[in-house]
């Protein structure tokens, strides 16, 4: 989230599109209720299904899954055509005026530079025109036909209300009503918040769905302000923390990057991370990259990371591919290139796409380690459960180890919520039976590996032998020790650069925040964005002071919000060019003539003059981007593409149907289907009563939602002779599932490109372990296709067929 959960109460309009917060985030949803009750805020829901969120909305509009870009670009076009633009914001705070390089163009669904063989773009033309002074050329009058604003207008011209209806199936009058309500938020004193989750991410162009809304929010002047923002509603209680601390194959904690194979040494690596400002006077905060990186290396390898050995840069793995995401991991297993798999807090047999492929791949492993408090389907993938897991056990040779771990209520530590708050919690229970903390398990693995390397040697033992392991009990590192390491500390005395006789912080003391980190090896910090969470004031994540001066929703002394306890990112943009709040009733920070002050920690230097330094400090532009240069693999502007499996053609670019850069493996192509054979548009989703595949182990939850079902419209049910509560079979080339039919008015057929499109909704909570009835879930059917930028699987849009059935043989 750019903002926080509690800030949602400051909004005038909530748009839930690409998520179902009332169902999947029922506790956080209370802030929507607050905004409605206390401010008269309105709620719009745009979803293929009439959801629990829709049931309390002021306005609901249906949409075909996978078509949101067309819808959102249509809204942007509506706002521009009707002059509903926050002009001062757009001119001052976005790159609308930047001139684009000659050579960049878009036609027939493709941007310049496409290589069909590699399914990749050469992105060299996707850039700005740079002047002789080294800065981007701009045309403040927005007259130049090659400035971002005019190129954007040209790019979105096709997305008329009629075109939106044709692609999305959203009736024109409903689309126009949504567009009109949204456009009102271009006023200085009106804000809108975007609340989204998987309905946008789980698509082959998921990142561009989110880009589209971010662009709309910029045009309305809604980023950085109270009640505004792009608010990603995160999933597992600590999934925000997972991304923050770099548990992705291509990341280092704090969104630094794992080097690539081409970055053979530190000098090469850091040379492409200079982040030279693209406009005069800009902060371009990533210029501090080396301080965060070197401090990370010091936290990892302590005294073994020295200036002489480039702070042990050579200990880091080097990527030969952009990332080793889950799709690639299973593809590699299937190809016999990966022999062992550690599965810690994951149930891939049920949660990853194309279960047939997952089962086959797990069966090719030499060993599988499952670290989990529960008996998961993954740890039992080799067991035959009739229809529900029809495997030939005798032919599977994978050796499976189960290491029972603790669950959150038995753990101490911080969980990072969607609003970036690190909230410390304490154990409520001692672990049962043989269960051990994950940290203990990891420490044991490490110490035993180290011993093996010490005794037997190995190819490259240094990174393991020299790991900095300063914990009081090396066998069992404690949460507060790990948290202190993430905050960072002085390795040697930190002296004042202007007066070296003065010690600013003694060796061994916790740093106050990332502002004092250095790149000479004198500081260590495990995760720079968390710095400040556990400093010499103590554990700031454990703070529980809920005072909220002037009821702004900031709660500055409640836990710790990264970065630097900032509650709203880009908060300088809450004020106009002279530093006065756009909306005086929603003041956040203001310029008092000398410095920035207010309710939040300014994300700009406190003395940075308002007309000189732009609010978007992480960008070398100092401004936000309506055009993203080469930073997205599939285009600097979003464009409509169909899902990989789609019931209709791509009417804006018939030759290019799905995202031309989406992640697909050749070996999966034979399992894709088309609309002739599989005419129905399926999607998958959650229910409040269950949390994925854990709560089916609990009797109460199992009783509340006992059995797997699929949800279809009355029209489709009658066409297929399927009874309410009767059995049906849903299938495609990848698999087949039997389910009870929930026949409902909540799903209505949509008319897309002149044809009716039926939607099949499939919830995901059942398997073959636990207290609930056995069930199949959607992933026997979902395709092995990933988003072009971050490889998230396309769980939300795929094709199936459906018929009445007698139920599974073993039901
Ligand atoms: N009770 C409960 N809460 C949970 C979870 C749980 O299992 N149980 N899981 C947690 C996790 S890990 C996550 S990631 C979050 C997920 O939170 P959400 O994303 O809100 O959950 P979903 O139900 O998967 O999908 C949300 C909605 O997206 C809609 N949708 C699908 N495709 C599209 C599309 O193309 N466009 C639009 N506009 N809408 C579309 C679906 O119809 C559905 O209503 O929930 C978290 N909260
Ligand atoms: N078709 C379809 N597929 C989907 C989705 C969808 O919308 N549609 N959503 C996707 C999303 S967003 C998600 S997040 C995934 C969820 O997929 P998974 O993460 O695979 O599903 P969970 O059941 O949440 O599995 C988490 C496991 O962690 C264990 N666990 C809990 N606490 C701890 C702990 O402290 N330590 C350890 N070691 N284990 C612990 C739980 O017992 C559980 O078995 O599913 C994805 N798959
Ligand atoms: Mo998730």
C-alpha cells in the first residue's frame, strides 16, 4: 500500500476492482465502512461476480475477467475528454511533459522492438529525449506531439465506452456511471482510493493492470494524499514482509537486486545503479544504493566482507535468467533439472497451477522437504486418494521429509501488514509435540551444512563458512536478535565526517535509521527499509500507543511503518507547488517557509524547497511516470491483451491475442485450449470462512463451508441441465473436477464482442487432508502461464467446459 488501512477512512470514493475486500480482508474492510459512515464516501465494485463487497457497494458494475486494462484506459480517456484532470498535479508531479525518443511507437498490439522468437522486446526506444545538459527534454505547454501526454492520448484513443463494452462486457451505461463517479475525484478536495489484490495480479498482464490504475490515480492527483493511493491488499499475514526481505530469487532485502551473471564484479554491478537524476535538483534516493548494499553484505558476512574483497560481492549467487520463480522451479523439476525441493509454509500441490504437472514434477524429485505445522497435500502427494489424488504410489520414488514447525500463534516476531506496518506479536502457546520454530530448523540446517563443509570441503565453501552468525545461542537465534540485525548497527565508531574527533555512534550501537548507513563497511544492516524498527529507543514494532493527533488516521506511535515510520508514501505530493495542502481539510505535511512539517514523516528532505525538489524521490525524474520507459517488460504504456485462454478475440489487436511477453514454456503449449472446445470463462477465488488449505483442518470452518462447489449463472445451469445443488463436471485439457453446483444470480452472462460469455467461478479451499469433505479445487484446471513482469500465474482467467454429472466415483 502507498497508504495504510487506517487511512482508508479519509477517502471520498473507494474503488474495489481486482479484489473482494469484504470477503478476503473483512477486518480491514471496516475502514471502508468508517469512510462510508463518517464521510459519506461511496463504494464502487467492479468484479465478474456480484461479491460480498458488491453487496454493500453504492454501485456495482460487472466486468469480464482479464479485461481491466481496457476498462481503466477507458476511464482515463473519459477523464481527459471531459477535462477531469488534476492539472496542477499532472503538470508538476508527473512526466506528462517529457519528450519521447524518436523511434518509439505502438501499432497493432505491439510496441517497437518486438522479437517474436524470444517473446521479448528490445526496449531501447522506450525512453526520453535527453538534452545536451544531460537532462530530459520537456515541453511544459504539452504541445509537442511526442510528449508523454500526447502520446498517451493517442495510445488510449481506441478505448471508447463502446469499445469498453465490447471488450469487458460492462454495459455502456454502467461503465459511464463508474467513469463519472471516478472523474469527480480529479477535484483538489476529492480523493479516491484503489483497493485491489489478486483480481488484478493473477493475470498474464497483472502488473499492467495495476499500472493502469496508478496512472489514473496520478491523473486525478490522488497519490501521496490522505484517502488516496494504490492499496494492494496483501495475502498471508506476512506476505508484505516476505517481499520486503527479499524472499524472491532475484531480490536482496529492501528491494535491492541479486546480481546477474553479466555483473561479474562489484564495480560493474554498482555502475548501473548510479541513478543519476534526470531532472535538475532531484533527490533520486536510490543514489544511496551502495550504502544499503554494502551494509547488507556486512550484516551477512561480518568481518569477512572487506573493502579489499569488494565486501564479499563474489559470495552472492549470480542470476543467468531474470528470476527463478515457482513456475520455472516446477518446469525445471519436470525437465529433470531440479532434484530437491524445500517447501516451507507452502502447499504447492493445491496452490500452484496445472496440478497434473505439479504432481508429475514432485514425482521426479529425489527428495522433498516439507516444513509445516500441518499434514499438507504436498507432503502426501504420493498417496492415492481415489479421484482426489489419483496417483500410482508404487512408481513414485521421491523421498519425503516432514519437519513439523510452529504456527504464528506459537511464534514471536513482526508481521508486516499491507500498510507496511511492522507489528510485533508474542507467542500465545508453546509448540505442541515435536514442532520447532522455523528459525531453529533453519539454524540446524545451516550449522549441519557448515560442519559438512568444514569436514569434507566442497566447491565454494566460503559463503557458508564465513556467514556472520552472532547469536547468543547459535543453535536457536531469537526474534529480537534477528530484528536488531535487520535494523542495523555501527560496526566501528561512526565519526562525524566534518569533525572526525566526534563520535556520532559507538561501535555496536543500533543505528537510528537508514539515513546514517555508509558504504565503507562501518555499518551493517540486514534490510535497509526496516532500519529504525529496533534502534537505541528499543523495539519500535512493539509500540501500542494509539494516539492520533487531529484524527488523521496516521497513528504515528503505533508499531513502526517502513520506511522511517512514514505512513503515506510520496506525502510531499499532498501539497501543491508551494507546499500548501491541496485540500486544507486533509492536510498531511506542509511547507512552513523553512521546512516541511505536519502529521507524517516527510519523505522529502525536510528543508527541500517545494518548487525545486519533486515528490517522487525514488525516481531519478523526481516525478511520477505516466510512461515507464523500459522498466516494464511488456510496454511503457499498458495495452489490452486477452487472457492466454480467452472466450473472445482481441478486438483491438486481433493478430496479438495474449500478452506477447507473458511467461510461457514451450512444453505447456499442448495443454492450452480454445473457446471452441472450452467455451466458458473460469475464474478462482476465496471465501471468508476458509484460509486457503489450512482451515479445512478445523472442524468449525469445515462445517461453515463443508464442500467444494462451483458457481454458475441460472442461464448456464439451465442450458446444461445442471441442478441447483446437483453435481457437475468441469474440465479442460489439463484436468477434470467434480463439484456441487451453486446456481446463482450473483454471476450473470456478459455480452462480449456481440457474444454471450458465461463465467464459471471456482473457490479454492479443498483438498484431501483435514476435516472438510474431500474436494478438487481450481488448480487441476488452471494454466501454466505467468505475468510478463513478475511471473504471477494466470489463476483468474482460463477456459473450461462444464456438464451435469453424477459426482466423483469416491465422493
Ligand atoms: N478468508 C480468507 N481471507 C484471505 C485469504 C483466504 O484464503 N481466506 N487469502 C489471503 C490471500 S493469500 C490473498 S492473496 C488475498 C486475496 O484477496 P482477493 O484478491 O480479494 O481474493 P480473491 O477471492 O482471490 O479474488 C478477488 C476477486 O477478484 C475477482 N476477479 C477475478 N478476476 C478479475 C478480473 O480480471 N478483474 C476484476 N476486476 N476482478 C477479478 C474475483 O471474482 C474475486 O471476487 O486474500 C487474503 N485473505
Ligand atoms: N487457482 C488459484 N490458485 C491460487 C490462488 C488463487 O487465487 N487461485 N491464490 C494464490 C495465492 S495468492 C496464494 S498466497 C497461494 C497460497 O498457497 P499456499 O501458501 O501454498 O497455501 P497455504 O494453505 O496458505 O499454505 C501455507 C502453509 O504454511 C503453513 N504454515 C503456517 N504457519 C507456518 C509457519 O509459521 N511456518 C511454516 N513453516 N509453515 C507455516 C500452513 O500450515 C500451510 O500449510 O495460493 C495461490 N494459488
Ligand atoms: Mo496470496
